[in-house]
């Protein structure tokens, strides 16, 4: 029996090689084009992503996939995966989510043994489902005995930590400022999780046009630290 408290810390730690920390979600492009300059801009960037994209699309799909996984309903897991995939209009975003999902699945399968993880890998291998990162995260959360809420918290914490880490690497945020932002975002995370728990797949939406454009323009950067 896995101690869920230790598993929660392991899964949400930046040391866990899920592949998500290779992404800047448009931040690198916005820094290089002088749209983001300081810690206050990072807070705004995070707020927009959490409330207008991740919390109202990725997290809803994750929660639905978690519930389907709890019921051992892989058909519904695949439906959540397909619905989230359809929400991602940017090709590079879809591909990045698939890569990080596959990385997470690889590490999870080698760390924790669970039949659904194996079944999900088989579905991904034959292109039966995209295997997006939030969906894989949901299955892993259930497999290591995290509650629905704790899995949601771990996912959003992992996302926010990834952005803050990217800001540090890009030189616009120090370690002390990073901790301050993480503390502030804790309130946002709690509110978003509470709201998303009552929503369905039909309620998913996203609207972050400026950030979407930055993600699409990322490949044109002459110097890149992140994959997208």
C-alpha cells in the first residue's frame, strides 16, 4: 500500500521527470518580445492561464478522467482525453501535451504498477487516445491513492511551479520572489479546484489569445531554452 502523502509529494515535486518542466507555455516568447518584464507580470500571466485556460479546461478533463478511472471506465477516460484534445487549437500545444503525457506515463509505469497505466499505454501506442498530460496525471493520481481533490491540487501546483521555475531560468524572477508568488497562487488554486469539481466536460472553455499567439510564435525564436 502506497503512502499517499509521500506519493503526493513525489508526484508534485519538480524533481519528478514528467516532462512538464521543459515547457514555458508561451512565457519565453513573451519575455523575448518584451511583453513580460517583472514579477508582477508573471503573476498576471499565471492568473490568466489558471483562470482562463488550465483551470477551465485541463483541470475539468483531469477531474472527469479521475472519476472514470475510479470506476475503471476507460471509455470515459478516452472521452475526456478526446474532449481536451479538441479544446487545444494550437498544434504545438497538443504535441507538447502528448509528449509530457507520454513522459509522465513512462515514469509512472516504471515507478508504480497499475493495470490502467498499462492499458492507457496500449491505447496511446495504437493511437486510440492522445494521452494528454492532464489525463495521464489523473490516472496516476488514482493509482497512487490520492483523492480527487489532492490530485487536482498536485496538478495545479506542478503547473504553477513549472511556470515560476521557467521565469527564474529566464532571469526575470528571483528565488525569493518565486516563493512569494507560489504563496499567492495557493489561494487561486484552492478557488479553481473548488469551482471545477462541479463542472462537466461540456463546461470546458479557454480564452487566452495573447498567450496563444506567443505559443505559436515560439518556434521563430532564434534562441530557446524551452521546447514550447
